[in-house]
C-alpha cells in the first residue's frame, strides 16, 4: 500500500476585474477497494459565498462554487491524501464466454453498458482503417491480448505533446497528427474499443511520476486521463494508453464519464469581456509518503 499526496493549483488571470460565475470542480478521488481518501482540503481566492458538494450522474463527487466579488485573479488550490493499493500484475480474470473476442455481453448487463458501447465518432472510418493494421476484424482472438495490443499500439505509435488549449482532439485528428495529449489518446482508445464491441469510459485523475527509479510517466505535472474497459469477470479494467499501463499502478482515479467533456477538472464562467482573460496556470504535484 502507498500513501499519495496530491497538490493541484489552478490560477486564472484577468486584465480587469471580472465577476466569476459558478465553477464546478472535480478533484475528490473516488473511494474504492484500491484507493481510500484520507484527507481533502480546498482553498479558493477570492473567498466564495457558497460551496456545496453533489454526486453527478456518474457518481462522481463534484464541488459547486459561487462567488459575489469581482477579481483579477481567481485561484483554486486543492490538497488530497489517499491510500493506494496497486495491482501486482496486469493479468485479469475473464469469464469463459468472453475469453475470446468477439463476444456479446450478458443480457442482464447490456442495458447498463449500452451508453458506453455507442461510438460518438461512428462516421470516423480512420479508426477502422487504423485498427485493420494490427487487428483482424471478426476473427477469433484472445480478449486480453487484443486489449493489451490496442493499449500498446497507442503507447508506442504516438508522440505525447502537452497542450493547454481546451478541448480534446477527435480520433481522426490524433491519427492524422500521430501525436496528442493523454485525453486525446484516451478518447482514441475508447472509440477503438467501442468499434470492437467493448464498453469503455473516460477517466480523469492523476498519475504518479517517480522522481528517482522506475519508468518515466507522461502526463505528470497536470491532471491525467486514461480509460476503463468493461471485461466480464474483472469489471472495469484500467488502460492508460499514454504510458502503456494496464491496471491501476500509479493511477489515481478522480472521475469517470462517458465522454471527455463530462469529466473536466475545473469549469466555469465569468461576467466580463472575452478579451479580459489573460490565461491560466496549472500545477500538479503527486508525491508518495514513507
């Protein structure tokens, strides 16, 4: 078991005073059998008039913040500590009927999985052409090997490029550029998995980047994104195509969603002119405790 501490600071700057509207934060990790929240702290400047917590449609813990004062600087500073139990190996158990792909999910699970199986870029034939390079569509093949091949194909075939601009590239854009951010790679794997009949969902959170030994992890210094794919017998299995990780090793789950747009770490509005916004600064530090 590992104790992680995460410090996440986001600062917005404006050239003249603006009045912030309601902001929504997604930073509190999801408690589960493999991670347990120990402490959570939130500091906001200027001081808000109201803070409340809700669970969204996916069960994520969301913070809603309202303001009354105008400001030229808006800062959100969060600190969390949690226990994290990494999986010892990337192996996962699979029900007999799903060990070979293609297969059909159990009829009792299909109604709940269907929203995660529907492609959101179904007219994007670039994904099918890309998959055909290393996957024989329709041919029987081991399910676990297929998913790991898909994860490795993205990790080894694309270049990571950090991008602060809002939004996520479409899978076609990522395939054409052969580069992207963690959220671009997560969406590409989600849509590729869905095209193969899997249920897949988007995950936002943090990745621990070892400061000394061990492999280098991409996506550190900011929030991180990866995906989960539903495997009968193992449930939602983590795949990080940015780093080629299978399982939860070094990954801290915060939010799950059907699309990247539904899992933005911080979002909100302000009353002012469009050119008042000077930009934002984001810093994320993930450390382990003895």
